[in-house]
C-alpha cells in the first residue's frame, strides 16, 4: 500500500459581499499568519483560484487548502455570478470582462493584491482577461485546460457530426455535453466519495440557476483572447500552462494554440478536463516537484519580492 498523505492544515472559510444588490460568494484560506517568500513579517503571497463553467469555488476548496498548506499562500476561491451560490448577472451584463470584474471586486475587498491567478476552463479565460486588465496587480498565471483561445470550439467528434445535420447551432453544445459525460469517470478515480462530497454542493446550487447561466455558455463560444495571451507573454508575465492528457472537453488543438500564443510549452498531467478536482494535491505536486513548476514559482516569488511595476510594459489590445 502507498503512504497515506496527511490532510492539509489549512481550511477554506466561506464569506460573501454585496455588490450592486447582488450576493457574491467566495472563500479564503484561514492561514491569517501567512508571510511572503522572505520570511515572517513580509506580506503574504495571494493566489486566486478561478473555477470553470457549471462549477463553483467550493469544488476547488480541497485543492486550495493544499496550495495554502504547501506554499504558505493565502488563497481565494471566488464564485462567479450564477455559480456556487453567487447571484447571476443580467443577460445584458454578461461578458468575459464583467466576470473578471467580479474577481477583482473580491480581491479588492480582501486588499489582496498583487495576486497569482489559477484559472481552470472558463476560469482560465477569466484569469487571462483579469491579468491583461490588471497587469501590475498580477504575479503570474496558471492556465489550466482553458477556453481563452477559439480552437476548443472546433468540435469534430461523432456527436458534433450527427447533430450538425439536424441542428447546426446546437451541435457544438451537444458535443461538449457528450465530452463531459466521457470526462466524468476520471472524477471517480481515487477517493471517489471525497470528490463527490466536494462537487455536490455547487452542483445543487448551479442547477437552481442553470437557465440564467446559459448566456454565459453562449458567450464563451465567442471569446477570443489570443491577442491578450500574446501580450501577457511578451510583457514577461510568468505563465504555466497545464492540460489533462485525456481532456475530451478542451482538447489538444486548444493546448497547441495556447502554446503558440504564449510562446510556451504545455505541461501535460494525468487525467481528464477536471483532473484537479479528482486529485486535489495534483497542482501542488506540479509546482513543488516538477522543474517547470519550481521555475514558475521562483519567477512568481521574484515578482512578489521586487514588485511588478518594473515589468515590461503591456502591449494594449484593441
């Protein structure tokens, strides 16, 4: 039998703020005595873990607890509007920019900048936009199975082909749903009961607001942040791209496209689209044990130590 891992010594504490009459949920790690890379007395390094579509911040609590425990970071898990108990936006308000603004509201409320961003799937696109709008408030970007570039929408599966003959507009959504079903068994590998317990609360909340979140799904089908990704890379922002080897939802074509835009190499990890939910220690292991993760953390720590104001200027994107 393998050695059992201890549970992380940090937990996530739920909270909320009111924004324009709406409730915005989030959670923050309870390691209030955390300090920066230079030791006690220095400001802590803050990380923001942005969830994917039809998820919520609570699904990523286990992962964030491990990150806070392993690296001594203060970690924040926002719940984007319409997910995880946060009130939805009006349909006319929905854009990738307004979603990023909700993350910024939580960061500002906690006085938590500058931040390291971890974004998964939809959250990766939100993180890219946040980083581009707040370059001096961003330490680095962990981009995971993201939808910020359009190649992921080029669906070529059998469901897409069959549905295209009947309903071309619905064919991509049908293929994504089928891919989600194929990705589900990966979530049940390992400690399945713990994973299910982590997923159920946000799933139940999201079902109640499902109709109001459909416009976000439609909006994601139009997002193209290739220029923003390239601008961030040119400005020298530390970027670590990660992809599940068996991701059926956002496949290899999207990973290759992101590699070209960011002039980086994707780190492939075992698992499907939501590999970090099934294996919540996985992200901490990548950062702590792999050379690419260690180098990324070193660059982020340097930016935290010296500040981001001296970084290369960010090229503006029209």
